[in-house]
């Protein structure tokens, strides 16, 4: 059985980004519901004892949607830090190589997250040796395309509407201020050395 993960920060530590009400709905209700739904759907199925990444890569329909949304939210919370964290020189060099500069990367990332139509996610992902910014709709994840996620922002309306109304760019700019570059740098290093096992190991660290 999967459980709602513990978070590496308290709500009040990110109050300048997400209010207590948004946090309650996003983490305590939406994220929890995906966990509950996944447990109900896999009970007695071929996925009952599978790890989260295996379920995501091999399932479809409701099982996939809920498993992927558990992962997406797990990953989103780790991409947030209440304190400024450093970007590794390896990640910085890779971003500058593939996007010309950190500022150009920021601009493209926020633009793609802003222009994603409807509900979904915006990612920085590793595709072979190259970094890419991806838009995914609904519950879709980079792993199904063989790409390894490094950073994600949630652009479903429940992630920001209470606090920012329809001003998605304001939410995204504030997200950037809270981005956990230490976590992104760690995942990037593991992705470079371990490939998709970096994500398998990540999910197992939360859902053993």
C-alpha cells in the first residue's frame, strides 16, 4: 500500500509561495486522493506489489493516471525549498550549454509553463545527453518517453488559483524563487550516472 509522503518542509515555511488553504487542498486533499485511488485500483491486480515507477511504465487508464499523479506531486514538493539552495556547477554548465544562459532557460521555462493549455505540468528533463523543457498534459510524465525528470512545476489550477487567481505567471515567478536547485542538481547527477534507475531509486526512497 502506498502512503502520502512526508514533506521536507512545513507549510508555514513556504507561506510566501502557497497559503495554508492552498496547501491543505493541494497536499492534504488532491495528493492524498491520488494515493487513495491508486491503492484501491491496484488491490488484487497485477500491480498490487509493483513499485511506483513500474506501475507508471506498464499501466494505463485510471491506474496510470493516479500512479503518475502520485509521482508528479511527490516530485513537485521536492522541487520546492523554503531556503535558497545552490545549483551545482555541473547542472549550471549543462543549462548554459543547452539554453545559452540561466536567464534564457528561466524565460523559456516560465513561458512554456505559462502557455501550457489546460491542466498539466512543465518539466526540465534529461533526454540522453541533452536538457529539454517539456509540457505534459493531465497526468503525463517524461518517463514514458524515456526522458528523466529533473524539475517540475504543477500548473493544474488547484496548485495556484486560490492564491494567484488566473495570474499563472505570478505563481510561476514565485515558484522560481522557491526552486530547490540542490535537489535538481542531485537528480541530474544521478540521472547522468544511473539513467532511469535514478527515478526508480527516488520513488523507492518515498514508497519502499
